[in-house]
């Protein structure tokens, strides 16, 4: 009887520890032990299910760009040139959109803090632009306007406060990469010679601001689709040279591929995607890597459908969240298996110590809140 009581208490503690990880409230450096992961997997879903708590923005824009600075501060970038900023956990949002940007389609934002941020607008030719603010959106300065009518930029990432890259779809058979060394105040095209040839029809998806991601001071990865196979490209020198690897996600159509990547360090990464068309099946919507993206293994139990965004929980080696227009999922075993916990529509997700943010269509923004007991 004593042994059974001890086992029950241990299981309860495991579930609680995992729940804290899922809620983004675990102490720095905490990880989910195997017992905790098993408890989450085997327990009744309602006992450990996290939940998104909406933070109304008052906007009807679709937000595919999201940068979480902390549990109280986040930036959103979306359609109709809209940029919003909250400093009180989403209770209120301030419209800090660049003047005259109503025709632009913002798809990505990187924020260094509550005052400094860089946003990217997509589109052919001059519609692709990059702007930076140093005063919480009171003023903006355009730092790049695409001069090539054949080019189309999709997303950006930063290695630190100074160094970053922006990704564009293939032109003349190779992906375009811009680099900055001054925090996004100026940009310079990287030599095409360092980029492998693109596959016929291959491109990146500007779906969540996660088609190019970085980890550490030099490593970056590109997610692709639209070709005969889905691929992930890796650079170990801040985008000067790249190597490509196949990923076992849906391919063979312009609507299929890898849509988002997340790396918790320079070795371990997650890929999600599928077929973005509503109602189309995405049976292999996630994969994992443990070798810096040199090889990818399909999830044993992937999300139920297409997912456009993914993020690791800070401090965890095993827990991550994926989102898409048809629902959200959580993994507690490093991406091998996923379990759905929400059916709402979100396009992008970003996790920081203290919590996870999500954003999507019709002005939706939300925070992940702790699961409730039964």
C-alpha cells in the first residue's frame, strides 16, 4: 500500500513537472524526465492539456510575424502593413505600424527588446522591404527595398543583435540571401556561389516567419517546399555557404513542403509543414534531426494535419509546441510524438522564458496558459 501511494505521488509529480514545462513556467534549465513525458502521454488529455488564452488585439489583420520578448512584451507583424506592440501581456496593444505601409504585407519580425525591432514585407520586386525601429515603433527607417523584379523575400533571422540574414526565393536557380552586420540597418547580398542549385519549383513559404531560423552565433537553416522533395538547407558560416538535406515531409506540389523550423541548439531541430490547402491531408507533417540537419527522421506520431509554426519551450530538451490554421499540438519527447490540444487557428508561435505566444488570422493573438487538473 505504501509502495502504491508512493507511485501515485511520483506520477502526480511527474505530470505536474511536465505541465509546468508545457505552460512555460519551469525553472531555467529544467527538463522533462522520461517519467514526466510518459505521464503526459498516458494521462487523460484533460488532466494535462495546456490552453491558449486569447489576447484580443482589436485588429482584423492576419499576423504571421511574431516576436516574443517576454511574457509581457511581444511584437506582431501582419497584413495591411500592420505592426502591433504589447508591454502588458496582451491586455492592450499599441498600433506602431510604419506610416504609409498599408499596402505592404508584413510576414516576419525580429525584436531585440521592447524598443528595437526589424520587420520584413514580402512580395515581388519593391514590395519586398525591410524596416527597423529604435524607438518602439514611433519612427521607422527603411533599410532595404528589393530592386530585382524577379526576387521575392520571405523571412529573416538574427544570430545576435548585429548579425542576421534574410531569405528570398530562387532567382536564376538559387535561393537569395541578404546579410546584415549592423542590426538590420543595412543589407548586402551574399554570393550565389555558396548556395546549392534549387530544385524545379522549389521555394520557401512566408507562412510564419520561420522559413529561415538560426541557433548560436553562426548556424542557420532554410525550410523549402514546392519541389519533388522537401529539403532543409544548413549553413555554419552565417549564410555564406549551404548544404541541402531531404526532409520526409509532403512534397511534389507547390502547396507542400517544410513550412517552419525550430532549433533548441545547433544540433537538435524540428520541422513542421505539410499541404497548406484546407481539407488536404498531411500525413507526414513533422520531422526531427539530431545532427544539425544533415538528416531528418519523420515523427512517429505527427500532428494531425498541416502546421505552419513550431517552437521549443525554453529550458526544455524535449517539449515544443506546433501551430497551424487547423489546430495546435505539443510534444514532450523531442518531436517524436505529438498530441493535439487546441483546434483554433494560429499561424505562428514563439516561446520565451515565462510563456509561449501565438498569432494568426483575424487579429488573433494568445498566450499559453497552464493546464487545469480534472
